[in-house]
C-alpha cells in the first residue's frame, strides 16, 4: 500500500466517528451511490453488491480498510465522499451552527475590569455623553476595547454581562448586569493582555463602572472572565437631541435610544429644507454645516437594526444652542 493511501485511510478513520456513524442509513447509502456513479463509474446495477462488500458501517476493520483503499485509488472520489460526509456531520450543518458561531442572543466570552467614578473618563467618555446621569445611563456605563468599540458606532448599545468560571471573584450564582456602551478603553501595547493591556487589539474587554462591576464580582478582583451578549435597551421617554455648536457648525448629541441603541444614521430637517444627512463627528455627536437658526428642527434616527423613526418639530423655531429636546422612541 503506498504512503498516500495510508494517510488517506488514517485521516478517514479518525474522522469516521464524527461523520459516518452520525449519518442515517438512507443518507449514507444515497451519498455512496452518488459517488459510485459519478466518480467511480460503477453502474447502478452493481451498487448493491459493492455496498454489501465494502460498506464500512457493517463490516470489520479489515473490510473498512479495503473500502478506504478502493476509494483512495480514485482521488477525486475520496475527497468528494469526505466532503459529503462532513456536510452530514452536525458539527458542520445548520442544525448546530449556533454551537460554532453563536447568534446575537447567545453568550460570548470576554474579560472585564472596572474604573472608579473618581476617574474623569467615566463621566466624560469617548461617546460624548458627558454626565451619564443626565444622559439617562446612570452608573451603568462601560468602556469597550477597540475590537468592540468599532470607532464609536457602538455607543449607546446595551449588553448583559455576567462573571463566570471564577469561584473567588464572581458573585454567588453568577448574576448578570445590564450596561450601556459609553466609553472607549484604549490599548496599551507596552503591557501584556494579562497585566494591564486588557484592551489591546484583538481582545474583547469591558472596562465597567465600579457599581456595575460590583454586581457581578467582588471589588477586590482585578481582571475577571465574563460572558456577554447584546440585548435590547429599555429607555424611559423618547430619544433626546442636544443641539450644540454655532450658526455655521451644528452638532447634535443623540442619547436615550431604545431597542438596539446603536445609531448609524441621523438626518435633520428645518421648516425650509428637506431631510439633510448628518455626518458622525465622534461618538454619538452628529454634525451639519447648514444654518438652520430660526427654524423648527425635525430629526430622523436610524439604528443598526435598520429601523428608523422621525421626530417632527421637536425643537421650536426659538431653540438655542445647549438645549435638549425629546422626540419619539424606537421600539422592537
């Protein structure tokens, strides 16, 4: 037996418990018949005798090896059979897709630390919300590593987080806490991921507020293993629009967004204009260079789910820079 054949046999035998034995008899027989006809050019009339003689599901190891030798003689046929059997394997098909690539509502692994409220970044985070209490996010904001922050587009998104796999640090019962993305956790490539470089790319890390962190772990903990998942944001009232800037440069801060919370598009409209797309400046600050002073303002907000909501004339024509106005909310 040549070396290539031996390699094929061993590889196929190693894979067999995850492929052949999990296939139904009907699917297995149909798969073999397809290969026999299209690749080995064995006529349908002789299928039964061939399968009876070489079926590895019903014969000894010696017969299995003989079967593998026969198939390995035909390179393309062997590869085709291997691929077909893998497709019947629950590891590879849609029935277990979530086991390999979790859906949005399933838990993903990451790490977490916390930052005290005395640190200014928890109040003036990279999303532009400023005082989180005024922005309705209270003490349950979190900073995200570059891998999760996505240049600020994820600002306002909500996450459920729980501490896992650490008896000493996790609170009893592994309770979860709900937080809002409000800040950016910058990388520190001078340190390792285990000792200070938690937010280095491509790590997925949450730099939580102290209050949120203490709900899932003891405060004496440093770096903890967590699981997280995206959840809908539950907000009181409507979306809030804070208008800042000057007559030649308008900025609008978008806060208190429900549902997925992640704003991807904003349009503004005056009483004498159509809908004008705004550009993201940073975080959840959106900008426009048009002078709309003296006109009532309307806004259209679109989130990452593709849902949009229009709030008409939320700011009267007498509005001033620095004021906050409340519009309609987005719901699931």
